[in-house]
C-alpha cells in the first residue's frame, strides 16, 4: 500500500480548527504550542503546513 503523501493545507481545514480562527474564537489557552508558533511562522511550505513545521522545529530544533 502506498503511504498517504498529499498534505492538506490549513486553508482546507474546518474554520474552527484553523489556528488563527481558533485563537480569535477561544483565546490562546485553546491552542497547542505548535498552533501558537504556527501563527508566528505565518505559512508552511509545499510539503508541510505551518503547524507541522512548528512541531518539527519544536521537537527537533536542529533539523
């Protein structure tokens, strides 16, 4: 079986799951550290969302 390769951009997420909208609606305590960092990063890349990038940098800062 071929592994799932396509990444879903944050724009395709449900509005209540998007970090910036979640921050506005529920305040900062509802967000994970990765989501807060993703808001600061602003955008991801072709292969990962800003949330995935922030998780990777948080747990593997030298990568």
